[in-house]
C-alpha cells in the first residue's frame, strides 16, 4: 500500500517477463549451484518482478549535490540519489548489492569498491572510490556497454545487456582493477537481441584510484555469439599478487615461505562454467601484463578421490559440480584457489547426511598448473526455502526466521573465503558457514534429513524451532602452507566458530568475508541475527569478529558494525516462486583496521504518489509504500565502516 501526503492509496501490481530462461537449460545440480545474480538476471521471471518514507535523505540532494545519508558510523558508498521506479519494478533502477572492497597497499587511505548496480534499470558493474579511508566516497562509471567481438569477419562489437558479480583489487604499482561478469539476456527479455553470450572482463584504473576505467574491458574468457544460455560463465572472483618484493626474473616457481614472489602484479580470475553436458567446473586465467591480455584458461577442479559421485556425467574429472571459487595469494607468490564441491559421497543419498565439502588447489607456477584438490572442510548448506517458508523461492536455499511467519526468503548460500597470514606465509585460514556446527546439531533438535527430492536443497528438522538450527561461521586452519587443514579431519560440529557471543549460539550468521591486518590480526565480517528480535523477525545486522589467537583461532571478540537492525529486503520481490534478491556475498578488507562493506536495507524506497483511479497525484509528490504485512518497502544501498579489529 502507498502512503504519503494526501493519503491516496493503491495496490502494487505484478508484471511478468518472457517464458524461457536459463532454468530451462540447466540440470538439477547446475540449477542448485548457479549464482543468485545469474539465476535472477537470466531466469524466466527475473527481469520484471513486482513489488511512509521515514528518512528521504537518499532522494533529496544536499549542498554537495549528492545523497550521502550516513547512518552513525555507517557510511553510504554509492552517492546517487534514489530513482523513483514504477512499483512493479521495485529494485530496478535503484539497488546495489554483492559488494567487494580493496585497500591500496601503498596508500591505505585509498579504497576502491564495487557492487551490482541497478541504476540504469538493469544490473551492471558499479564502482566507487575513496581517498580518505572511506569517510567520503565518489562514484565512477564503468564503460562496459560493449566490448570488441573476438570473432573475425562479423560485427566488430558485442553489446552487453547486463553485468555484475564484481570484485576489485590493486597491484603493487597503485593501479586498481575491476572484474565484471557480462552477459546477454536473449529474446525472452529483449526481443531485438537474440544472443545469450556471457564472459568476464577486467577493467584497469590506471593511477587514479578507481575514478575512471580503461575502455574497452579486456576479456578473461567469453563464450562468443551463441543462441543458448549454456555454456554460461558464472561467479568469478579476482586476486592480484601485489607483494612488494619481486624475486629475480629467472625465478619461475614460487617457493613456499620465500620472502619474494616470482609473479608480482599477476592478475588471477577464477570462475565456474555451467556446460551443456551438466557439469560445473572451476577454471582460472591470469594476466602477466597488467590485465592487457589473459592466458588460456586452466582447469582447477581436477580429478580427485574426494569426488565419489560424478552424477553419471562421465567427465574426465569427477569433481564436476562446483561453485564459489576464490583465488588468493600468499606473500611468497603461492596461488590458492578455494571452492565448494558437491561430488562428495554423501550426495549419493545413502544416508540422511547432507553435507558438502570445501576443496582447495595450489599453483606454484603462477596459475599454469594446479595440484590435485585436497580437502579444507565439510560444511552443511542452508535449508531448502520452499519447504520451510511456505513455498517461497522454489529451488533456492534461504535463512528462515524463527516464527510462524515466512518472510525471510532472499536467496542465500554458504561459501568459503580464505587468506594467508602476512606475518607467517605457512598459515592459511579459511572461514566458511555451516548450518550444522557446535551450536546447531542433533542435541538441540537440528538434524540433517538428506535432500529435497524436488529441489536438491538441504532438509533438516528444527529449522523453524527457536534455539535449534542456526548458521555459524567456522574456521579451518593450515599451518603448513596449505598442505593439510584442521577441518579436513574434524567434523563441523567440533570446529571453532568466530561467533562466540552468547546470542550467536541461537541465531544465524552468513555471507562472511575474511582478511588479515598487516600485523596478523584476523578479521571476519558477516550478516548477523543475534541482536534484538532479528532471529524472530528476520531482520539483519552486520558484525565483525576478530582474533589474534594464531594458529588455533578459538578465541574471538565480536563487534556490532551496523548501528541499527536492517529490515528484510523488499526489492526484486518474488513472482512465480522467486524470492527477493539481496546478492550472494559481502566484502571486507583490512590494513590497520578492518573495512567491512555490505548491502543495507535501512533506506526507504519512494514512489510518485498515485492518484485514485490511476496515474499520479498532481502536482507530483513523493510517497512511501509497504508490503501487506505493513513493512515499508526499502532500497538497497551499499555501506562501509572503518573499525578496529576486536582481536583477543
């Protein structure tokens, strides 16, 4: 319902897009694994979804000409003023989510940030930059409308309709880089563009800190012209070896524990390819010339005895269902690629156990070859949303609130993030979320009960029971440079958690990222429901856990980062079984302090006030609106904080 000056009201109506989407081409396991961004953008209903301002500062400019709207110590990063969209396209033309942030290693006050940005009406790769440690920000525009066509003899350009899944990083020379996923939607959404190509491109900000970007973007990998969605290149992340000390030029292999790197300023991008044969392999490409050119792709998810179920695909590598890869580099130049794998023996369905596994593979020659993956830990993914939330968000996992209501229906998934201790390159730490953990297990009524036959997502008892199931952030540690990890032989129920506050024992935490300070303190940021009534209402906060307890990381302090609870996201509301979209991950970086970066829902969404009988009230004025439960519709903006690491 709308509410504003004059008191006129109307109902929000729904709209529907084309009939064919990427879900028609994926097999069940691929549909489970595809990123929320790609599934939402390319899904058959994802493009046209329906949908009392309390603080309109995001709409009305201030003297500086922007809409800063800081909330206490939480700083708004995207500086745009709110666009008034049609209510049945709520989120289109407005939202920012899926955040990444990076600190210039040479100038720690220089920050660059990226996010999915919907200001132009469809998803694109948004960027912002700061020169004062995140106290103030400016936006920059990425020139990603078209790139060169790699196919000779045809049109010279490929135009891209949508983009996102961003990440940012710096090299050792002070250049910033943006990794951006781009794709075409096909005729179901845009009748005049039949193509369904996809690919990854890297943009460089040359010596101006993210204020502008080179044109055109350089291709990491792209499918070229195609009329089907598959193969789809999905969920890329980027890392750069910005270590200050380069080894002699003749050094071709990284030596674990060395005080120099042979691959200074090498740019790494890893990703998942969803192929027509039903597989989802992890690949990596690199650039050794400041992202001007990228190598041929190299397979990371190699054949392993850890992958007992190949789903009958008969691929050369039996580790053929993967997602959420993350490359990261140690101070010695060793490259690590971390990823979720879904080929473990429990997926055969012979027991109620529905765990999956996190694998890691190292490269010592700069990304040309990789060792056979080995195990970091087991984890339990979040529960099937449709089963526990009244049929909402079919085919996805979410984080149900502990109440009879079924409002928390934004897509979520558990993934891993890793980092190397800069003061000790033999210490590699991986943080990940697990629905079964020391605080959530059979003794309190949270019991795995295999997989949903309809969706393949996890089932549990105790999902809606207060004090039973809840998601925790766990850590697995290697003290021998990534050869072995504590989580490889330890059940998630016995691994240390970063969530040590009493309220976190009965509430959920998710979407974590990990970073070390330069002196070796470990920081982990995440969304958190321990505060107030969040676990019951489904509202959310952001917290930061810190530890100096190397190498066990069992002692943690917790700091609340958000100054107040964030309401449930309302943008991109569901249509025909889809849930609201709030992204797949949130960012963090650290130097002396930690700098968490997240998508925030505390800013109200606004609309032109409707007139009785249709149209808009005259003279045009601004109104808020609410969902049937009475919650005000909200915007998704991205916020940052610069805080001390509360390390024990």
